[in-house]
C-alpha cells in the first residue's frame, strides 16, 4: 500500500530545466556545493542545441578552443579540438565526454518535458510538473532552457499537404539526409541556411534557395588545427580565458585600439582585412565604434560588399545577396564556407521571396507570386522563437498565480537577466536581459551559474530562504537595456534579437548590449553590495 511519503513529490534543493551547456554545468556546480539537484531534459540525451541541430555543415562560429568549458583546467587540457570551428558532431562528442567524466547523467531525467513550475507563497518553494507525471518540489528553479531551442516553423498555406519530405534544421534526423538526386528547396538564409546550403548543393540535383532578407556572411576560414596550434592554445589558456572574461563577446580577440575614422584609409583597410582573415562573426568588432557610429559601420559594409561581389559571377544575383536594409552586424553575422560561391553553380537558383513571396505549398512544391517550384524536399532553415520561446511553453506561475507569459506580454522583464520580480528563487540562465547570444555562450553559461551558485551560498550562510528581484530593479534594468540598445545601431534591424522574426511578438531589444565583461562587472558589483536590487526573504 502506498504511504503518504510515496505520494509526496521528490524534494530537492534545485531543479534545473535543460541539459545543454548551461544545465550540465549547473548540475555539476550546484552538486559540488552540496545541493541535491534534479535536471529535466525533454530530449533523450544531453547536448541541447548540439543534440538537435544536426543539419549538414552545422558548426560553432566561435572558435572551438574558446567555445568550451573553462571551469576545469583538466578538461580544457585533456580535450583536443580538431578544427578551428568544430562540427556539431565533435561538439556533441565533447558534451557527452564531459557528462560522463563528471558523472552527470544520473542527475538527469531524460525524455521529460517540464510543463509547469508553480510557486507556493508560504514555503517559497516551487512545484515542478512534467509531461511524464514526475513532480518535484524544489527551493530553487534554474531555467536553462536555451535561447535558441524553440524552433520556428512558418505557417505556409498548404505546408501539411506537401507530398515530399520536410526537415527543420533544428530537428534534423539522426541518420542524416542524403540529398543525392533530389530537387530541394531551402527556405531561410540565416546562419543555419548559410551553413547547410553549400553542402546540400553539392548533393542535390537541383537546389532552390528561398531568401527573404539577405544576410551578411563572412567566410569562416575553417581549417584543421595542427598539433602546434593546439599546444600553443593549451600553453596559454589562462591568458586566453582572462582576455575572454573581460571582452565584449567572450572571445580573446581585441578590437583595433583606435576608432574607425581616426585611422588612415590604408590602416582601416588593413584592420578589416586582418579581421576578415580571422573569419566570421568577429568582423563586426574590428573597431569598437562599428556598431555605434553609422559612418564607421558604413566603412565596414563597403569593405564587405567589395569582398562579396568579387566571388559572385552574376551581378544580378550579387545584388540580391548583398544586404542593404540593415547595418552590418546588427543581425548576427553568419559564418560560412563557400556560401556565396554556391550561387555560381548552374544547379542552384536564388529565389527572392521579398520580390515574389511564397503564396502556398502544394503536394508538388512551392508556389510564389509568379512561379511554381517543383521540389521533393523542403528544408526549413527558418530559425527560432528566440530568447523567450522555450520559457513561454511552460506555465511558470509566481506570486498571486501570475504567470511569466502574462508578465512578459509586452516583452521580457528581468533584473540582470537572472531574476524576475514575483518569482523568488527562480533563475533564468542565458536568457533575455543578459548578453546571452551576443557572447560566447559557454562562458556565459558558466558566468550565470557561478553567480547563481554564489547567491545560493550567500542565502544559506545568512539564513535566508529566498531571493527575489524588486520591481524597481527590474524596471530600472529594463530601462538600462533600452538606453544602451538605443545608443547603438542594433535597433535598426528587424532581427530576432528584437523579436521581429515571430509574428505578433513584442518588438523589444531583449539583450544587454554593453559587453560581456561590463555585464559581469555589474553582476559582481550587485553581489558584492549584498545583492543590491534583490529582496532577501525568510519564509514564515
Ligand atoms: P540549449 O543548448 O538550447 O539547451 C536547452 C535544453 O533545454 C534543450 O536540450 C531543450 O530540450 C531543453 N528544454 C527546453 N525546454 C524544456 C522543458 N520545458 N523541459 C525540459 N527540457 C527543456 N553560441 C555560441 O556562443 N557560439 C556558437 O558557435 C553557436 N552556434 C550555434 C549554432 C546553432 C545551430 C544554434 C542553434 C545555436 C548556436 N549558438 C552558439 C547558441 C547556442 O544555443 C548556445 O551556444 C548554447 O549551446 C546554449 O546552451 P544552453 O544550455 O543555454 O541551451
Ligand atoms: P535565423 O537567423 O532567424 O534565420 C531564419 C531565416 O528564415 C531568415 O533568413 C528568415 O528570413 C527566414 N524566414 C523565416 N520565416 C520565413 C518565412 N515565413 N518566409 C521566408 N523566410 C523566412 O535562424 P537560424 O539561421 O537558425 O539562426 C538563428 C541563430 O542561431 C543565429 O543567428 C546564431 O545565433 C545561431 N546559429 C549559429 C550558427 C553558427 O554559425 N554557429 C549556425 C546556426 C545558428 P528573415 O530574415 O526575412 O526573417
């Protein structure tokens, strides 16, 4: 016969939702601190982003040697990356290796989606419910649900009636897809499209690329890492990480010391060229004023345009592929290998859905306003309901039964991206209100988890039950985020940073734009000042 104890939910100190880079480190760190922790993960295994995004060409766009945990020198010395930008498969192998090494799996319940987290205001504890019926009661809730984990599928008329196969880049089949002999449509030309298109083109009989907004993409310059490269990084990791923690984006590269227009034309060009050779997304940080000053940005854009025009054979195609609607860098710059050259192939056609919108999909393919494209495979590289999508799928109910979805109706409200008023002891990891996707996300996850762990220790050392952001601090942080964003060019783009890619989503710049190092200093100051802007609480 079941006893009362059997019917009570499992009680733990902390529930962590998600087993990507962030959730895994949270489990390790909090466990080390002596807390009991239960992780719930919707997927069958660890990895998060790198579990799901198995599309051809998927790689990191932050250098592999930086895009990995820094908290253990043993880990970073023992693991050896083989390429400048690691493939999805190698990153997933790394995450699995860490999970095994730190014995993390026994703390994770897989194939289990958290459906709700509800606060009990008397005890200040959370009841976390899942789709398998498992229920856990916890003092702390860490939402490590990922800023880019809720895939977005546009509601094209007739999509469900398509007779061929449909794949989303963020939910790619584990066995892979062989495009040989297929007539393929890729919809979307963000980072996922830009990485996958050249490889799909090599296999497919015919590829149509449906582009709505052209994106800036800079060649990755990917290459194998030599034994000397690896040895050099390993010998200097401490310094590399020190620079990364202080930097604007969590990588050790430093912008040119002068402003764009302070230097001669030759010096400016040389600086852009040097960054171009470094490869990828960091091109937007060649000079530190590039994302603030339109004239500086225009210099970078002109350099970019020249480079891209030089590799595209057909000037009309080049015209379509080169962005003109947003300053360079205000959407994440894509990092590619032979993306633009792919459009020189006779079996690849670019379709501008800005000029001729997709009107419907039927059994045989895609209809635009002026043509029918006969395809047997559609790849949706259409992105994510970013930053808030995964959080919004759960019912998170705080004080007075208010839900996060209601409270965030006009856009996310947080203090430091970490806490929310009305939701004591609920922490968001790498979500809105923080630099998050503007930084190297592995270091960002470590930084957030370290701060949360320190905060929990402070509560315990001083006999507090809970911590809760004050409404004033949340309002002020929101104003601070907006003030900083408005001082830059970022608000000039219809980006997913602004929620612009999701119909009906409030248009708010959701990230802290002031730089990773600056943000970490602010978080440290708040903690050092006894968690200024938070109320420290004792349960009745
Ligand atoms: P995720 O890895 O997204 O993990 C979140 C986990 O939470 C997922 O496994 C999900 O299943 C789980 N989850 C969500 N909701 C629930 C729920 N209700 N119940 C249970 N489980 C749930 N960033 C960089 O800094 N550099 C890069 O090079 C880079 N490349 C990227 C490439 C791609 C293709 C994508 C999509 C993103 C990339 N990013 C990159 C961003 C990337 O998301 C982060 O770097 C990082 O992997 C995020 O880790 P995370 O643990 O915060 O979230
Ligand atoms: P994304 O940048 O949001 O791109 C989605 C693409 O789909 C855009 O081109 C978008 O056009 C298009 N699209 C969306 N809805 C459409 C519709 N209804 N009709 C036609 N086109 C439509 O998504 P993503 O490429 O998956 O990348 C998201 C983020 O993940 C990146 O910015 C990056 O942070 C990360 N990422 C990184 C890498 C890497 O290199 N390491 C790789 C993949 C992803 P519009 O622009 O017009 O909306």
